[in-house]
């Protein structure tokens, strides 16, 4: 599996880190300039500290990177966390950064695009943009961890959400709601 991961400047760097740790196979990373600020502010780490979890990183301003072309197939592009600014650009067809261009490639080539929105409350404009992207085939996943199995730690809370994202990729890791009744 070849998964591209984008990190933007919306709060929630811990979700990106957990996803990168758990996601199997090849992972390619793109971090926006505000994503770098987010990593530093929330996790006290830089992009270099994510290197052990990825196959390769690309600069967000490198529109010649392989992910900018539909000729280079990917299994999924996961933007975690996704800022509403990034969502607005993608919904409007703007591909001025590698993150937004890669999303445009996913939409046109019908590659899986998962957008993990971390913003609350959402404005009507952002809700409409998410609905538009959903109608184009993107999977919109607000970062809203499931609480039905009562996570006891912050790590369990974060992991419960990233397990849901991984399930969208066909990777079953965590326990589901009433999973013992569906054996």
C-alpha cells in the first residue's frame, strides 16, 4: 500500500503522529509551513523526527514531486489534520501547494482522499465545502474520536480515531463498537 500523508496547520498534530506510527507499508509525507509550526507547538518536534515513520518526505512547495501527477498512482491521500483553509482550496480546485495539488490529483484520478477536519465549530462555508468534497468522492472525517468503548487515556482516545482512519484504508486494528457481537 502506498499512502501519502499531509499535515496542515490545524490543531491535532498528535493524530498525525499516531497515524504515521500505525499506518503500514509505504508512507510519503508532505507537511505545510503551518503544519511545521503545529508540530513544533503541539509536539515539540520537527519534520525530521517523523522520518523513522515515512518512506520519503516532499516539500509542500515542490509541485514537481511524484504526487503532483496522476501518472503516479497512490492508494490513498490522508490529510490529518486538515485546516479549513486547505479544505477551501481543495473544494475550489486550487492546487497551489503540493498538498492541495495532490488532493486535486486524487479527485481527478479517483484515488482515495481522506480529509480529517480538525476545527470546531464549522462555519456554513466550511460545511458546504466539506459536502462538496464528499460529493466529489472524498471521505470527510472530522477528528471526533469514538467514545463507545470508554478510552481511559489520551493515547487511547487518539488511537481510537486513527484506527477509524486506518479502517478506511482497509487496515483493521482497533476494536469496534460491539465487535464481540459480530464474530
